[in-house]
C-alpha cells in the first residue's frame, strides 16, 4: 500500500515571499504524483503532476514541484506568493497501472495562509 | 462546458435516514469515484467505478452504497449504517487510461 505525508498542517507566509510545501510518499511500486489545490467549500483543482521525464514539473499559477526519487519527496514551491494563493493544498499519489482507474491516495493537506 | 456536477451543495438530514448524493459528468469519462473529506484527514476513497454496472469498494465503504447504471451518473447513498456521516463529499472522474482525476464542487452533508 502507498501513503502520503504532509508534515506541515499550516504554513503562514507573507505576500511576495517564497514558499515550499513538503510532501513525502511511501510505496513499494512506482507511482504518479500530484498536487491539488482546494479553495473553501470547493472541489479540488489540479496544480501539477509528475508522470515521467524531467523531475522538475511546472504547473498553473506559478507553482512548480520537484520529484526526488531517492528521498521519495515531491515538494511544491512558488517563488513569490499572492494573497489569492491562500487555500488548502493536497499531495496525492496513484499507482502506475495502465488501463485501470486512477485511484488517488491523498495526504492530510497543508493550509497555506498568505498575509500582507 | 464539460465538467462534473454535484447536487445539492448543502444537504441536511436527520439521523437514521438514508440520503443520496448526486454526481453527473459530461466528460465521457469511464471511471468515477467518491471521496469523503474530513478536517485534518485529507480525502479518503469510498467507492469507485471503472465501467457501467461495475463498482469496487474503496478504503471506507462501510455504510455507503453506489450504483452505475449509466456512464454519466454515479450516485452515492449514505445509509443509516454509516456511524458518522457528517462530512464533505467529493465526486471525481477520469478516463480509464489517464491519471488525472477531475473533481466536482462537493456536497456538504450534515446529519443532525
């Protein structure tokens, strides 16, 4: 079975400062990796995903993440945050298994709070 | 616009009553999923379906039931057997081969 750990439940940051949201995973087989964002009382929106290839993945809204296989990590970064980035961020994995449903295993989420 | 529609957005029920949450997608996706979200626990998989008339239990299926009679619809019934049904429920879909899941806007169920 696979698991995802997001150690930081909350991350406060000032506007225009850089931010890193940490994600570590555990799996006995190869996985795909995802970051989703959730605004209050809404569904989840995909920020970015790592399937294969370059370990640095760029997503929407200026976010990027780097896959580190040796450290089993997939940390999310943004060089300069905006007030509108305030939201809950979820890291997720799914097992690489072509042709089957992509069941996601989620971390517990990190609340990013951006202030002036 | 293509997407996933969940209804209603807010739902209140008395304890002991069954309640059905609606999920409809017009993305022509084969696979559909139901997740439950609780504060501090992330999302947990309840049920999923890869094709019409077939579905599988997820990690927390007890007290829930689903059906998949049409490709577009995947309703979730929260039964009276579910001990703690108050939560935010999210429906998602994906193609059978792709890895990206698309989510609806969620239904917040409150049982009193």
